[in-house]
């Protein structure tokens, strides 16, 4: 959903999308499994099923609320893009004019809640370098979509 949709409407739409994914897996248990861990992805593959994984493409969908982020995690969401194509109230996007010089205090509180060993992964592809901080280059390389596709991310590395 576009980053311009914010607040309670973004949460409402996100919950509808989560419900659709969960319902799809429930309606087609022989073909699709909701996976929230790497082990579940491997088990789905071994069983010949599709693994459905959920993530949030934009921190605007948490409506500036850590409680909403925790609810998404409980529902199976496993990563959060801090900012997508536009800034959030707490994180600068690489596709927008900087407003926060990286992260606000709230953003600094969100960021560790989306890192391992928590339930969600932080998706770094579209955040500004100043959001990433001191270890940003290494983190961006480790967690970018390209490295995940190549299997170099700890989240997708086969055992």
C-alpha cells in the first residue's frame, strides 16, 4: 500500500491483507502453508507446498505504534521496511527529502524491535544511509532483497 496511506486506515488495510493471506493458507492447506520461520519454509518445501511469508513494506503501516507492530508480529508478519518510498513520522526514506536526519527517538525505539532475535526482520532496501547508522553498509548488504535471493542472508541460508 502506498506510504501516503497512514494512520488507522493503513492499519485497517494491513489487517485485511494479513487476513487474506491467512485465509488463503487455511482454504488451501494441501498447497499453501503460512511460514514464520526458516524451518517452516524448509518443511513446506520438503512437503511440496508453497510457503507464504508476510512482511510490511513501510513503517507507515504501524501508525506510530509499537503495540500495532507487536500485533502484526503475533499475526505472522516477519519483517518491516522502516520507510518505503516516502518518509514516515519517524524514519527517512531514500525516495524522499530527509526530515529526521535518519530516525527520530521513536524510530530508534522501533528499529531494535525489528531486529533478530525478535520476530520481525528489518528490511533495509529503501531506507536512507543515515537511518542505517555506523554499520549501515554491512547491514544493507546483508539484508537487501538481492542478497536474500542469492541465499546469503541468515534468514534464507539452507542448512
